[in-house]
C-alpha cells in the first residue's frame, strides 16, 4: 500500500524533511556559477533552480534549453512561460556549443520548449545544435530531451540522424492524468515517439515521470510497464513540486521508501537505469545513462 503525505495534510505544513535541499557548494560549483554569470550562459540548472545543480556540475554535467523561453503549450505542471515565442535564433547552436566549451562540460543535456508554431517544430535547430556541439566539443557526450514534435516522424528523424548518445522524451505522468497535467499532449503519442526512436535504431532511450499529482501506485507501475513495452532503457521518477500558485497543486508527497519500491520494480522490468527519489529530475545523474 502506498505511503504518502496527502494533500489535506500538507496545506498547512511545510514540505517533508526529505524534500529540503542543501545549497550547492564546492570549488567546482563556485567556478561554474561564476562562468555562467560572467558569460550570461543560459542553463536550465540555474533558471530552473534545480536541486541537483551542485551535484551535477561537480560531475561535469549541465542542461541547456534551446528555442527560447516561451512555450506554445500550457502544461499544468510547468513553470515555463506560455505564449507567442520569439523568432528562431539561428546563431543559437553555436552559442550553446561555446557555452559547453567554456564550462568544460563532459556530458550535456539539451532540452527545449515546444514550438508548435514552427513548421518543423524546431527540429532543424535541434539538429544544428547537436552538430555544433559535436564540432566544438568532440569529447562531450549528449542527451537530447525532446518534445513530442506531435509525433511527426520527419522531425524525429532529424534527431535520429545526428545520433546523440541518449534520446529522451518524458511521459511526465500516468495515463489518467495526462489530459489534466499536459493539456495539449497525449500519453499514447509519447509512447509512439519512444517506440519509433527505438525502432529506428536509437541505442539508448529515456523517459521520466513526476509523482504527487494524484496518481495511485497501480497507475505508476502500469506506466513503468508501458515504458518497458516500447523498450525504453532509462527512467527517472521524481516528486512534483508546484512552481507557483497558478499551477497544479501537489496532491501528495511520496516517501523515499515508496520511491525505492518503484526503483526496484523498474529494475525488475529490465530498465538499464532507474533514478527514483524525491529530488530526482530528468537530467539527474544523466552522465551515467550513456553507459
């Protein structure tokens, strides 16, 4: 039976102790933070206030967002601004590549907003960014955390053709909550995207889900089964935290013990890597997912 702190119990209390994060410290973190500020580099690590920033940076991993900071979708969980995005910056691939070089990143995760306003949905910039990083940083490994591109295979092919070491796409939540949580996205479309990537020869595919949005244990287990059914290799499972009062409220805080149970179940299904814990995010320990 799932053990959790329910919504009615959390409205007037602080987050449980296992959610609290120590501020990142250390020589490597201080050095990279200085570079990010001095060169005005755009990392999701800093703009998203990721709780694992210090740990990831110490291991030479960082996440960069391309195609602007305004999304064409309005997901109930996401803190990114929704609206009409700015025009495409065709110099962005080189900017990202140079940022990675300046920071001496060993493993980079690239993600983006949804760009349903573009005919190619941003896939050309995606491919150009990977190619630019390859040219400037030939020893840096890459994970591309892509949108669903509405399931358009030509756009997916552009990602496949540039062959990042890991291609990731998040289902984000269980089937029953998808319409509420992701609004314009579809659960089955995400599974189809992941299935197509594997069918086309992508060596390492990855996905992630958030917990605490109202799902039950059976639904989480079913989602993990669905992901293995389409041969996903790596899965991340973390706690949803409300970005602002405008976003979906947290329904429950999942205990570390329950996260451990999901981790064990994931490994029993055959996932190569399972990252499961309250503070786990999509790029958590991403450098290990290449192996």
